């Protein structure tokens, strides 16, 4: 298997404060990797480095063979090939659901309105929200907004999807509708890197689990191994705390 | 006794004056918002020199009287125009005033736009970037449309102030609404009546617009 996302010795500082230390891991094509760890351990930072929303100072990240840190890399083009889903959905509130789905397809990929509409509606249908195409984001529930956000990313035909705690801002009864969409994607072979504390999702869907602590990747193993017996004490503590809920 | 009847024959001239006032206002608002937006973007730029220059511009024009800018541009704009184009066509007082208003008001609009941009959550910009948009697209398609919506009441408020301030063009002899009323009143020997009438017109327009802004503010607050 070839690595779709390859991180090698990535380190990052905010001023004097080191957020990431020597992070090395990879996500193979079609693989689903869950990233977990305590608050402030650097999960969001790590995933944002992958599509260059955050710069890093040391190491290399390759996405489909393209070096993210190389100043010659066309970052907008790279980002247009990687889908990202945020904790707070980040739909554009001034645009209708249809326009949310089509704007980047047209302005970034240069698709015609017709083509963009077709594609957008296809994915909106996939996440079960076709009836809401004419509405605005503010008229939808959190779970619905997050599903639209996933459809918006998918409409760009990404080679991989990044998720940063996609369900942690949702009311409990809406979490599953979003996880179901993500599970479907995983089964279709999408390459996925998901920051999440949904351990049920990790157990069912993930191929590998990465555990981060204070900027280090301290566990990086197959999920069976991780849930069987995580080696580190911090991971044990973390898991027992999380699984109580 | 007050005699307001002489205002009626002066109405065509007064209307022309009001049209000049409104034309100056409209063009100044458009030009001021455009230049103000560019200044706001420059001020928020990572490039130190650019943001420093924009900051200086804004602080400078916010620290000098508008009347000074009008008088000064009346002298300077024709010189610069002739120097740039090499022609010696005279530049009208209207054009000089328009340039003065645009440059002066831009400093105020810039601060409004800057606050508006800063009020848009960082996550919106990140989402735009994550979809492959560049800086210009993210601003134009995502951030500015939202910022302008939030800022509409403040824009209108600033424009009401500008509506009143356009009367300062009397300094360079432009016949706007107030200046027309004043000179007509002097000619027919009824300065009080004409000024009272002019005051009533300014009040009705400005106060009416203010009420409108209040209603908009309530709508936009939701
Ligand atoms: N812009 C910033 N400037 C300075 N420090 C930052 C900045 N962004 C994040 N940090 C710090 O970097 C560390 C890692 O932050 P990050 O958001 O990646 O953590 P996280 O693992 O995603 O946490 P959470 O579970 O709370 O989302 C934290 O200590 C945070 O305070
Ligand atoms: Mg986070």
C-alpha cells in the first residue's frame, strides 16, 4: 500500500511553546486512522498541518507525494484535493445550502454551474438532505449542518478527508447521523484521518488509532492492538475516562 | 412676520442644489467604501509596511478637519490632475470635492470594515482555504459579504453624517442644497425663512434615515 498522507518528524512551535514534537505517521490509501488524546495535546494542530492551514517548522508532510511544506507547492490546489470537516461545521451562513455546495466547485475547480449543481445535489442526497437545498445553514440543526459540510467537501472529489472532532459540538441525539455518514464513506474506501473521541466509531471503523499526548504521538497501532492493550499508561487512563461516558 | 411664500419660486434652484448634494453623497459613499475596504485589507495585511502605511493614512485623515481637506484638495487636485495628464483643462470644484470626500471618508469606512472583517470567525476563513480558495477569493466570496451585512447599519450611520457634512462645500463655492438656500435667501432678503426651511429638510431626511437604521439594526441583531 502506498501512503496517501505521510508525516515525517514534524515539529511545530507557537513562539517558544512546542505544540508538536517529532510526529511521524502515515495514512495509506483507503485507510481510516483515528487520532485521539487529551485536550490540548495537539490533535487539531497536527491535522491542520496536513493541509497547510497551520505552518510547521521541521519535518516533512507529503500528501499524494506533494510536499506540503515546500514553498513552491501550490497550496490552494493541494487543499482543493483534500476535504476537511470542522468541529463547528463552518458552513457559509450568507449562502444557501446549494451555494455552499457549489461555490468552491465553480470558483476553485472551474466547473460550470450545472455540473456543480448536479454534483452538489448528488452528495446532498447521499447525506439525506436533498429536500433542504434551498434553505440557509441557520435553518438546519447542527447534525444536518455537519452532514452538509461533509457533502460540501465530497463534492470537490477529494483524495482524502480530514475530520477535526466532527461530532463534539453536536447534541448527543445528532451524533449518530453524522457518524453513519462517515462510516459509509469509510466502507467505500475513502482515505480518512479523523480526530474524534467517539471510541465506538474507532472500534467499528478505524484501521489504526493514534494517541497523542503533549505534542507527541505516543501510540500508533492497529485498532485491535490499541483497544486490546494500549501500552502507555496515559493512553490507558485516557481510554478508561473516555469509555466511562 | 415670517414669509415662507418666496421659497416656492426658488424651488427649482433648491431642487438642483439637493440633486448636487445627493450626487456628491452617493459617489462619495461608493468611492469611500471601496477605498476604505482596500485600506482595511491593507491594515490587516501581514506585510508590515503595507499595514503601517494604511494605519498612518487612517489616523492622519481622522485627525484633521474635513473643511481643511476640502479647501486643500480644491487647490491641489487640479495641479495633480494636470501634472498627471499633461493637459490644462480646469478641474471643477465638484471633482475636487468628490476626491476630498472619498479620501476623507475612506478613513472612517476603513475602520468600520476592519471591525467587520475581524468579527468574522477565523473558522470561516479556514473553511474557505480548506476548499482551495486563495486569499482573494476567501475575502471576496466569504468574508467581505458577511462583514458588509453586519456593517450595514454602521455604513448608513456614517453616510448620514456625510450627508450633513457635504454642506461644507460652500467653502469652495459649490451650489449644494444649503448653499443654494443661503444665497437665494440673501437675494430675496429673507435669510431666516430659507435657513429654517433648509434646516427642516435636513432634519426630515437625516432623522428619517436614522429611524431606518434603527430598524435595520434590530433586524441585523438577530
Ligand atoms: N494560535 C495558537 N497560538 C498559541 N498556542 C496555540 C495556538 N493554537 C493552539 N495552541 C496551543 O497548542 C496546543 C495544542 O492545541 P490543539 O488545538 O492542537 O489541541 P487539541 O488536541 O486539538 O485539543 P482539543 O481537544 O481541545 O481540541 C494547546 O496547548 C493550545 O493551547
Ligand atoms: Mg482540537
